[in-house]
């Protein structure tokens, strides 16, 4: 059986790479194909990446996270329409799983989106706000969690994680792992203010006896590349280290190394959504600095510590951040729910029985 992953984005974003690997884990006996814009997609993810969008498949799964962002608020962008067009190809054989509907998708764009969603075999989103909006529009949507919750790390990744920290001369018990991102019209936030706050947070962590490490979660395109942000924070807080999992070992997927690091270090501070998801999947509670409905939902539904990024005051937040040190998370109930919800979606496809 051949299943096409549609609306795929890039393997240079660790979160997206994790999503593709999660579908590979839940669909072990099928041929998975997709198309991303990378010149050399990550071959360790278990997906065959084609030069063109998948066609002639028995079924399709719409993947990714906030792919239905509509960055020009009062218009409908070309990128949005292209993503929407993928849902039109074979709607009765297409399911949508583990995505969010960003607040930027409203008005005409949301009207078009819900019309096409109603034609799909199944729709399952990962946050309560998206679920509420879709249900109010008459879409029979299911609520679950991000599909990356089903992932696990490996002994090879764990050994590599220790090596990475050794090269930085940082003990795991002293390490505080942070993720960062740039902001643009997709996610409204002041980049200069963000750098200033994160640099101050690094100083606070250092003062508490920890060694802050910025994990590069994305080396993709435009603002979805963490390298410049990480360098700017390091310039203002020179004690901050930078760790890039994309260059560590080509045999170990970036997401798997990140999971191993999250399980190993003293604390995790998650700006990016999949830093939180993969930390939780590794059995560790992160402190989340959320900037959109997907991160806010994760904090609320799982009762996790965190705050809105725009309201972060590093000195005030430090005690709550330090309280997460080594705090375990029981990921099994969430992992099992994701598996059940995905199977339910597959069961809605024609001929599934």
C-alpha cells in the first residue's frame, strides 16, 4: 500500500522531521512518500521524498503543523491556496491529522478551509481552540495531540547526546536547554524584545548555577531558521552555548538526538512547540514559553508550567523554571490516545475494513 504525505514542508525543521518519522512508526508496513522543498531531504526518517507532490496513492495524510497559516490577514495567499489544493485532489481518501488552525486563518481563508475539511474522510486536530472553531463551523473534527508524542529515542542517540554535552564541557546536571525562533507575519512578536528577554533569561540561569544551551530546532527557510537568533542571544549572554543537532551525526535523526538531550539535561525551556512535545515524549516536564494557540493548549490540557512569551519576565519566572528540574512526565496515556485517534482516522478511509 502506498500512502502520500501531503502538505509536507521540510526536514530541516526538527519538529516536521519528527512528524514524518511518527507517521512512519504508526504505518510500519506501507510505502510512505512525500515531497519537501529541501535540496537533500533527511533520508533517516523512513519516507521516500519525491521531486513532485505525491499522486496515485491509495490514501493521503495531510501532515505538518500550522500549514494553514494565512500571513496576509485580509487576503488569501498563494501558499495557502496551494496547501488547500492538496486537499482537493482526492478528498474521500484523505485524512488530516495532528494539525492546528492558526488564528491568522480567519474570514475568507477559514471559510474556504472548513468547506474543504468537510469533504475529507477524517479530520483530527491537536489543540482545543482549533477543534472548537471547526466544530462550530460544522466540521466533524476529532481532538487529539501532536503525532510526535508516539516517538521514542534510541541508545545510539543517548550516547551521542552525552558526547555533544562533553564537547561543550557541560555536565548534564548543570545544563538548561532552550529553544528559540524568529518571528514574522506568521507569528506576531518583536524579535529584538525576544532576544533581549532570552539573553536575560540566560543570565538568570547562569546566576542560578546552570549552563544555558540554545538548541537549534530549525535550520529551514526565512525566519524559520534559529541560527541568527541563537547567535544574537549568545552575543548578549556570552555564557550561552549553541548546539546544532543537524550536524551532529547523519545517522541519527535530529529529532531523536533532541529527545535524548531533553531526557538527559537538568531542565528544558521550550519556546518552539516541538521542544515541549519531544521533551514530554521523553518523559520530562518542560517550562513552556508559548506564542500561539498550540503551545497554550498543551500547557492547559496537560497542566504544564509556562507563560505567554510576550509576558515573560525572566527574573520572576526563574523559580518556576527551576521547579521543573528533573520533573518526570507520564507520557503513556497521551501516546496511547494519539495511536487510537490515528487508527480511528484510518478506519474512516474507504475500504479500511
